[in-house]
C-alpha cells in the first residue's frame, strides 16, 4: 500500500469514527415523559400511568428525594383511555392503575404481568377485604390503591327540592345545569340501575333502553368531566352532577351548599389497583414505588389531598377525624352498591350507545 493510499484510508477511518459518534449523540437523548420511553432497565426512573387528580405531587417528590428514582408521570381520564393506550403498545410504562373490571380485561389481553408481592414489605397494611378481588383472587397481578363510588352532588341553594336518586336529575329545573362523569360504564350503569336492570347487563335491548333514557337527559347536561367535575359545582355553574366521591367531598369543603347524596337506586363502587405493565423496563423501581405508597404515613398524605376510600387500615388509624368522617360511607349505601364487571363482547354495545349519546 503506497503512502497516498494509506493516508486516504486513515482519513476515511477518522471520518467514519466522527460520523458514528455523531449518530450516537443524536440517539442518546432521553425524555422525562413516560410515553414511548424505551429506556434501559438500568436507568434510574419509573414510568407511571394513572388517573388525573389522584396522586399528590408532594408524594412523588418525597419518593424521588428518598430513592433518587425519577418519576415520569402521565395521566388519563378513563379506564377506556388507559386500555386503548396500553393496547397500542410501545408505551414504556412500568406501572398503571385500573379499576377491578379492567384488571380482568388486561389479564385476558396479556397487557400486564405477574409480580412477586412478597417483596412488598408494607402490603400487610392493606385490609383483607380489599385483597383477593374476583378478577385476581391470589393478587398475582394487582395491589389495591384506593376505592370510592360515583354519587350525586347538588347545590341546595340552587335546587328547589331534595334530590334522592338519578330520576330527580331528569327534572326540567336542571336544564343545562348538570355535570356527569365522562365514563360510559359508570353513567350507563347508573341509568340501568335506575331502570331496574343490572349495571352489568349484556342484553342489547336493555342497553338501548338506557341509551334512550340518557338521550332524554341530554338537554340537562352542561358538561361531561371525569377529571375535575368539582370545579363546576364549586363555582355554581351547574346545579348538580354524578361525580366521583372525593370530588363531591372536595366540592363541599369549598362550597358548604353542596349536598352529597348516595342514590337510592344504588351506586357504582370501585376499587383501583396498581398493575405491572407487560414488559415493564424498570420492574424493581416499580415495586419500590408501590411499597412506598403502601406506607401508612404516605397513604395518609394521599387521602388528605384526595379523600377517596383508603384500603390501608394502618393509614386510616392516622387520618384526622374530619377526613375519616368525610370518606366514611353509610353501610346501607355500601350494601346497595354494585361493582362493574367485564361484559365481554357486549362492551361494543356500550361503546356504540355512548358514542350516540355524546355525538
């Protein structure tokens, strides 16, 4: 090889090394957003997908400060939204939260994986009645997080007569003055219960009847909002609504005119659970996060900001009496409550009914 050829080869080699380094630099940047995060399992982060208005920033910061693990947090507004996102794949999420009926669906679709709960030193703080749900009787897939209900809240200063059940919301005085959860199974289930049917019916005629009844209610609906329905209640922009229990409690705290009603037709009761997403890239960090949340003093902080039902019995012992009283549900209302179940192929009937209601 002559000197000119050797020099040319060395030049080309140097150019190749520089180009390769450039490409590596272009692909090396990470994102703090959980969505689409395909980061290495060695990265000191945990990617979480959870309901909005459900986990205080102070708790996330406390976990980060103690462990050095960065929390990437994305929020959704409904179980359906969460399911669609995870079904699309390539999310990079480690943990998600889902209601019990969606735990069943996600197991069947292979979207979540089993994990060893023996690594959770604080799991014993969860009350026995919240463990072993029908959808996961051995708790191989799920750990209880919070529970609550969908109830009626109304402004007694703006409403002429007492409200006792869903049928009262159909009165003309509520025209354009209701806020409803943007949650198809919860709202249609409430209407089905009002009509005397099972909220988990798979009968097409019954689902259609509930849809038609909802269309009668439509002139009274000002907004569908699952994220923060309390906002419209507090401001007086609406007179009443079907809302999550903690939203009603927080609204009442801000506006004492808000009255909380446990519907005589029965109410949806739900339990939300932590799940390990299939292929989670940071499993160890995910389990550390769950165990951190299960500490009584941490669980108390969550209930103080978002007063839902708390399955952590040790945390309940530490809760201030006013919060403990606000989240307590009368036994009669609990006995009259119902849990949503996976309805299989009938889900398409609910989807179609809901799209016609909201079009």
